C-alpha cells in the first residue's frame, strides 16, 4: 500500500472481491470472530477446519510481515465443536517496520467489512513484574500507549467515514463480556488458576527492547506487560465498533533491577586490592520470545478455541 494512501482511497472493494473469489465456501465468507496472531502464535491456524489461506501479497491494502515468527497470511476456517466461522491474521504489521497506521490497522477494518463482531488479539509481551512470570497469559483490561500520547496515534488524519467519531472513547476498550469468557474457558480446560492473569499493557514503538530505566518507568506508571504492537489494532477496532479481547503471552521478563551496579565502587574495590566479581548483564532476545511462544502454543491454541466456542452463546 502506498504511504500516501488516504482513508477515502483504501482498496476495500478490491480486497473483498479477491477474498470472495478465493474463498468459495459461503460459510467462510461470513466470519463471526476475527483473530490476530502475534509472534510465535500463528499455530492457532491448526485449530481451523476447512481452512483457506490467502497470502497478504494477493490482497490489496495489506503489507508484508517482516518479523521472524510471523506468517503473512489471512486464514479463513471453522473453529470449535460448533464450527464457528473465523478469520485470522497470521502475522501483523508494526510501525517499526516502516508501516503507517493506515496499513497497520487495515486487517482489522477488513474484518469489520466481512461481518466480524468480536476480535481476539494476541501478542507476545514482556513482563514488568515478578508477580507475572514467563508463560502466563495476561487478559488485558487497560493500556498505556506512549506513542498514542506523543504523536503516533492511529486515528490521526482524515476520518474513515463521516459516520465515525472524531474522538474515540477508550474507557471501555476491553470488553468485559469477552474477558469473562477467557476465565471461563480456562476453568473448563482445567488450567491452573495461575495460568491466566489480568493486567495493563504498555505499548512502546520498538523495535529496541526497553532499557532498565524505561522498564521501571512503565512499571511505576501502572503497566504489567509491555509490547510493540496491538494498540493500533485496538483503537481501529473500537472505531469500527468491534468488541475487543487482548491476550498477551508473557515470553520474557523485562530487566528491571532493584539497584544499579556501581562501576565506581567496583573500580575502587579493585584498586584497593579486593577481588571483584563482574556480573553478566541480562538482556532480552527475540529468540527467547519465539521459544516461549513455541512452548505455550498449544495452551494458547486451546484457550482461544474454547473462547470462540463460548462467544456465540454469550453474544
């Protein structure tokens, strides 16, 4: 998609026409639920029956995911024992890849135009607190979006339509109805109570991981997990009047030390003839994120599938 594309010029008609041509099963063309799969979580597609996958490269308006661990496919299929029709983005787009918000949010807007009512957005995130260990799935109840507050809000620019609100309320961004289903699904699957937690997601632009000072700042600001995606999709979904659930899989612990090591003290001790043990510096890595995603893929898959089964009965 051209970086100069405006809302009025978005190729919705062309994208939907391509989907209609490639997805021949009429059941799949009317998805009830949309799913966005984050890093290492695209295995959710294994839950789909009668699946049809369309590469983003064949769909006007879509970008191409460049992040390792994410595919670039739009998948249609039936999920759960009741064959609920869903559409899933296997891979998303990020501003740090060079994509403008209008591209980052395009998949959500296509979901709306396909008839989706509810969106389940997943991501890999870093934990800002020891109380939420690696492997926990956090049901997001609120967010802290520094880019939104400092000049990268996805709703900047012309309105998508004159019917849309100029000022989007986000106090109710995270649907209590859908969040409730996550905990019910966990109960039915007999997950341990510690498997799921609730918390606030901090969106940072990335792609660099947070410094210790930044991690401490976000923790003190009230965030529990941090990541580089999701919030533009949430804002677009609310603008499109979709109900939203966000599930963050904690894949790494953000390095937030209680105290900083003192290089000055180490040097003074060394000069005084004392033996000094130099500690290694902890850092995060994308490999760690992908590995945890692989380890927890089945847990996430079964949870999302059970939630999808519960949604129609609770609509």
